[in-house]
């Protein structure tokens, strides 16, 4: 934790100012071990391994705990990088471009292994704060610890330990894995100051009816309850089917019949650009989450209305998901 992060922290319980009465270990500019306390309610929190810890998993709802554990394992084991992450990220952020990040105070809700956190810093953000509930914060911290403008915090999106201070907040593929996606969205928006903006990408209900009908029951009853290391190997079977279909059917068909639409073709062509490791990651991701909501356009629009967002732009992405951008 870099000391200037204290200027952005707030008690997740009462909203009070966070102080650091004691620090026991530093590594360069990083505070590795310390005690934080709330000036108002006197609650104490710890900095361990360079990360401020505001989430006690033993006191959270079971769904949140299981989601955090499963995704923590995922982002610790699928910690690869891919040169296509940048264009993929921009696709999810439409209409935002890299220049939009310049000199802004950025909040990422659900930073996972930190791949988007790094890009936000690279694109000129003044400061980036990545928050995640899971143990993925360990991977994220190692990825960003040498970046002077990046901070990683372990916390709950429903009780963000941050002030209303951010110019821009984004959440990519996270809100639909929370117990209440709309509430999580509004909690994130609550930390964006007047004049700021928000971007969100979520699974769409439209065109994903087959997943809800056939895949979700398997995920809910079986695969999300498996040991992650077992699911890691078992998920190679559907990954092989997806990999071969995207590479050997959809990609050749798109060249033979340019412009012609086939079932799920936009998404399958998107997948075909990635190698085995990333496709395995994507399949595992769909099977490991205890909770996954598929959001209709009407429902998504209602989120932005409830948040009183202005100049809202909603984009249909790969014909199976929604991107949203709005100003506040």
C-alpha cells in the first residue's frame, strides 16, 4: 500500500476517515504490514502483504464467500497475459478511448488479476484503485506493485472502503456475479464524484437463453461446487469443443461466407482470436461462478435511470452482452 492511498480510503462501516497509527514493515514505497483505524468508529483493519484488507470473509454471506474463493483460485492460476487484452478491454468500454483515462482518478470494481488495472495506468490515469473481494488481489498486487500510480484494495463492492472521489469507475464482467447486480452498480456509482463517468460490461439475457436453460443448472448444481483444481481439468473437455468449433468451423465459415450470420457467430469469432489458454480461462469462468445473472437491455437501462445518469450509451457487444457508459 502506498501511503497516499490513505487520502482515498474511508471506513466501509461508517464512512469515517482512515488513519494509519502503526506500520511495521516497508518495501520501498510500499507499506507491507500496518494497522489502519477509523477515526470515527475506531474499527481497525490490517495491511497484510502490501494490501489493505477491508473484507472479513468469515462474516460475509455464503454466496459472496464462495464466489470470492472460486474467482480467487481462477485468477491465481489463469494469470497469463495476452496482447489482445487491450483491444478486448476497449471493446467492453465503448465509447471510451485510452485518452479518456488521462489524469483521471480511476476506480476498478472487481480487478481480478489486475490486467485492466495495468492498462488504465498505462493510459495515463493519475491514480488507479483496483478493488476485489477475492484472493486475486495477491496476483494483482504483484502485477502492479512497481507502478507508482496504482493501488490494490481487498474489499466488498457493497461496502466499498473508499471516498466519493473518483472521476471514472468501471467494472468488467463482475456485477453479474454478485447477489444483486443493480445494487452493486449503484454502490460503485456512489463513489464517483459529480462530473464523473462510469462504464460497465455485463452478460446479456438476449441470445443467451440456451446458456440459462442448459448451462446454468449444471453450473449451479455441480461445477461451481467442485474443487477448483478438479474443475480446471474437467473444463478442458468443453474447452476443446469450443476451441475446435471457433477455430475450425466459425473462422473458415466467416471467410467462405463473409457478412453471413450464423448462430452465436460474433462471439465465436471473437473467441477464435484467442489461443487455448485464454479459451480455457473463459470456459472455466462460465462454470465456476456460484452466481451468474443474465441482464436484459430493459433491466440494464433501468440501472442507469435509477442512478440518474446522463448521456447514457448502451452498446450490444458480440450479440450476447451489454456495454454501458454514463455521466454523473
